[in-house]
C-alpha cells in the first residue's frame, strides 16, 4: 500500500452561505447502531472523548490518535467502549483486551499518516436493534458523493447528549485526492453546530449504511470552510483483515460490503447480506 502523507494545509472549500439548520440534525434512533463512544475513566480525565465503529462482535475500528495515550502512558483499565449511544448518558459498557495501532502511524508537525486502529473488547458485544456491526464498503467514494457523519457536537465547550448526524459531500481535487484519504464537508456552513469535537475516530458512511471513512483528528471545520479529513476504510481493508485474522482466529467475522449492487437489496438487514469470513 502506498504511503499516505497528509499535509493539513488545505485550501478552504467554497460552500454556500445559506443557513446551516438543515445540515446538522438530531439522529433518529437507531440510525447508527454501529457507533460507539470511547470513555476515559481516570479521575483527572473522565467521560467521552472519541468515537469508533463496531466491525465484528469484539472489534471496534477507530482513529490511532484516540488510542495513542493508552498505548504510551495510561493503563487499558481506564478505557471503556460504550455501545447503543444515541444518548451519551445511556448505553452498555465493555472493557478492553487489546489495542492494535497501525505500525506506521505518525502524527506530528501537522502531518498525519496511517491514522487507523482496532480495539478488541474483553467479551463479545451483545447485538440488538440498537447495537449492530457496520458493513465496510470495499469500493472507493466518488467526487460529490453524499455521505453521513455522526457525533456529539461541541457547544460552549460542552458535548451534546443527543447524537447528531450531518450530511457531507465528498471533495476530490488537487488538495483532496490522495490515496487513503477522503475529504468531505457539509454543503452549507455549520459553524457552532459542526461535529468538530468529540468525534475523532467516528464513522463516515454512505447512504446505504456502508462504512467508508474514519474521522482524522486535528482539523476543525466549524465555520472555516475547511473539509473534515477521513482515513479511507477501503484503502485499509487488507490491514484490518490481517489483524482480525492474525490475532483472533475463529472468534471474529469481517463484514464487507460490495457497493456495486445498485438494486438496494443490501440495506434490508445489516448483518444478513454481509460477506462473512470466519477469522
């Protein structure tokens, strides 16, 4: 896989000056049953700080940035994942058995490379209508494709308890066209309603519910007109599969979605039509 060196100095994208009211809305329950909240439980740092996406009964896909502190300085006992999180004050909590951060992850001097990681829970996540794995899309996004992002917005330095979703549009040009990277931004300015806090590591999905991206930290969109930057899931599928197979044979399933089916049949039931592999 070719190396991705992301320079976080990007020309602002032109967006409409219309109201942002339609760009960000409260997410209906359960619009994102694959979403998890990452929680710190230490006395000095407590509460939600990042997000992730369920990709198997014991695996969460997220940003490497979100886990670096636990790999280097904080014990795993202080990290929990909470599922069923349309509201931050609810959900089921799971402990952590292991973290796998991309071996070539780098995030210094405004450069980010290979910002992807997997969390393995210490027991299987119990699935329900509110808690389900996502289908990972294995085809690249297209220019101007409509996608959805989820998270809990920052308002006066506080998190919204209600899960929000925002429509975003893919941007592919000279600044936003590198392999392994997706650029996307709302079609209208979102200012203080932007999902620019509390969602690093969170999912970017297509309109059929297929996971296409992981939010990279370090770039705020708010009222600047800059796009959010996402690690491309399709580009890292071999790495994801390798780590599931290598460590948890016969204990995980890899949910992969071929987006080439235009009939719409593949969004009827989130788990039934996934291509599953015993890993």
